[in-house]
């Protein structure tokens, strides 16, 4: 993983240990949005993973049913 990916995952872990216990875990999706973000960054890299995580957070609202939403697998570009 790139240094940026490590930095982003560290920030997410810090959020999980400090802020999340205070505000509570009320995510509509499984896995939670922060776990999704960590997995997306590990799978797709810092830029695309952060984009996937941002899209997921935008979908986490009262008008969305939620449910099981795994990180999409990485595409193989080889023939």
C-alpha cells in the first residue's frame, strides 16, 4: 500500500477508536462505512478506495434501505 493509503487507513482507525464510540454505530450497511472504507482503500488504493468510501457515505441516509454492500472486487485488466 502507498503511504497515502496507510495515512487514510490510520485516520479511519483513529476515528473508530475515538469518535465512533461517542456517537454510536448506526450504519445502515454491513460492513460499516468505516470498515468498508478501510477495505476499499486496501483493495483499490488510496484514490479509488477513498472515492468508493465517499460514495458509500453519501448513500448512508434515511432514504436508503441499506443492507449488505461489500466492496467491489478489483478488476483484472489482463485478457
